[in-house]
């Protein structure tokens, strides 16, 4: 149980360091961030918790690139759909985790 608590705290710490007040919030059509979105919280928190400290460090170092691609993901029609409607469907849960995981992996593997 302690291992999960540590992973959760690590994920929350990096989530705030990287995303700030925008963390877990949907981007509206007016380009303002709204209230916390539970499915987005689930995907971002779990997928950050799965990463090693070095990988999280790379995300933090490449924060600007990550934030730009994160915003692009938030306005992606498919992604917006799966975190807004029928959010408990297994296929949608898997897809949102896959999309966030691929986003993080792309930033981590990026080389100049």
C-alpha cells in the first residue's frame, strides 16, 4: 500500500509542477480551462504514476513542448469525446490512457 501512496504523491507533485493550475482541467472552446475533469484526472495521474523519476524529469525539462501537445490533445475531437461522454466504458478508459501515455512517451523519447 505504501508503494501506491508514494506513486500517487509523486504523480500529483509532477502534475502540478508541469501543468500548474491547468492540471486535470478541460480546455474550453473559449481557450479557458474549466473545472477538473475526472476522466482526465484518471488518465494523467495514473500515467504519470507509471513513469520513472528520470522520465518525469524529462517531461519537466520539456514542459513547454508537453504543454503545447497536451493542449492539442485536449481539443482533439476524439479525446474530448472519450473524456466527456460515456466515460466509464472500458474501450474509452483504455483509449484515453493510451492517448495520454503516447503523449508522454513522445515527449520522453524526443531528441533534438
